[in-house]
C-alpha cells in the first residue's frame, strides 16, 4: 500500500494556492508619430481596432490596438 503525498508541504500540512487575478494590458500604437504605449484593457478592445485617445508623446488622437496580453504574476501561497 502506498500513500500519495502530492500537495503536502514540508510539515505535512496541505498548502493552498490562491488564484491570481489577471489584469489584461492593451498595447496602443499612435498613428501620428508611431510610438507605442500601454494602458489597462477596456471592455470592447480588440486587436487592430482604431481608438480615439490622446498620445502622451505627440498629442495625436488616433491609435491602433496592436496587442492585448496578460503579464505573468507569481502565485501566492497561504495556509
């Protein structure tokens, strides 16, 4: 008979992994000056969508969404 100890910490107690909330990031490219910057994702964002937002570099108002991604975060353990 064998006992499976998967999921047990060093002290023999069960450790839980807290789910990590993810925060999507939207990458924008200014169509006036070509600079790229990021902002938190907004509902309705999709890749290749044109959005009207002020560019922090040149002040232009037209951007193209070039990427939407989530940065990897470490999982936090608690007991």
